[in-house]
């Protein structure tokens, strides 16, 4: 487990807009605490700090995001403000930006890169416990609490380190519109599979999914049965593992029961199943935290995932 530095910043999200409704923000540092509690309960989890150098972070950000995107975020002030120029194509802006959130997003990227670096050093598994999430941040847009793309930064680090091709599996409730555009630009070095809810509201009306030839997008019209969901996870992993040297998993717990941004009802056993399926691939796995905002569900779910991936705790 690679832990994000927080440095005492007041970097909790302020608000988010869903449709025509503005809601209180749910992304906060308390999420990190709850996830750490669950993961640390497992005897096989070792905690390390995010150690990627500033130069490595900068190199990844420049490779992934446009100069205008990075300049706009760097200019953010202390007060939260909407940046219409960074809205996703064809959509209205749905989150504000301030300097503290940008600083937290940069630390999340550092954490994801640090987790990828653990794989390059020979670890089989690494879990980036980071926030804000990143999979809705594209080359030149933000959205859905996401300002910079953590999963894509992990993929970029693996590619630079020679551990490629990379299979990317997004298991958040929401379609990873940012990761999709970034992975598409990586050509044959990366392939994206996403399992998410329908309808997909974070792309412009009329957008056909999947967006790219090397992408698989499986949408569930209603909350899926856990067995059916895990069968789709298994199918995606079989396809990705056949052509990948490593996996990056964008893992969201917003599919869990009671999530304020969710509509599914998964219990911890589903995340244990995901962990077991990942272990069965026998590939190096870098997990990058995405959504999941029901604080009381995060520790049980993250512990169950670790138990599935690493084996149950000894009695």
C-alpha cells in the first residue's frame, strides 16, 4: 500500500453538480483514512510513503496533459472557482478548482507513480491509496472530482520503465472518459476495459462507446447481480492478461451499498472476488483508487479486496 502525503492541506472537495443539482462534495481525506484502516487489517499489507520525485511527477503530467490544462490548474487561487475552459468536450463544468485541490491532485499522481515504481522494482502488487480520483481527467479537461489522471500516470510510469503493454481495467461505477482519451493516445502500449453503469452521462450526447479500437466498454443498464458482474470482470481480465505484461486497475468503491453517488448495492464479498480474479492472472497489478464515498463501507470493502488478492488472514 502506497500512502499519499496530505501535509495538512484543507483539500476536501467543495461541491459537484449532477445534472441540474449541485451537491455537497464527498471527496475528502477521511476517505484515505478509512481505506488505510481496511487495508492495514490484512497481515500481508505493508504501508510505504509516496516517494516519486518531483521530476518524475512533472514528466508524467507533461506527457499526459496539455500545457493549457496544467497552466490553468497552476493558476488556481485559494477560493474555489469554476474553470469553463477545462469542461469535458460537449459538457458543462461540474466541479470547482482551488489551489488546495490541485496540490492534492498532484500528490495523488505522485502516489500512483510511486505504486507503479514498486512494480518496476519487483513487487507483484501495489495499491495507490490516493485522492482526488483521476479517471475523468483527460488531456485537457477535468470533471467528477478529477483534475489529473492518476491511473494514466501509473500506466505512463510502467511504459517508461519497460513493463508494457499495460492492461487497464476500470471498475468504478462511472465511465472513465479521461482515461479513455489518454489510453487511446498510447497506441499499442495500453488497452482499456471498463465496467460501468448506464446511462453514461459524462460524455457528450451521441458519443459511441467504446471510443477506440483497443477499448472495451461494458455498461450495465441496472444494478448487476454480483455473480454476473464478477463474470464480466473475469472475461475482461482473461482478455487483458493475454496481451499485457502488467495491469493497472482503477478501483472504485462507489458500487458499494449506500454510496451517495451510487445506485448499486455491492457488499465486501464482491471486492474479495475482484481480488481473487486479479491474483489468478499471475500478473503484476497496480491498483489506483478512484471513487467510493460511503465512508462506513470503505474499510470493510478495502479489507475484503486485500483478502481476495493476498489470501485470507490466518485465524
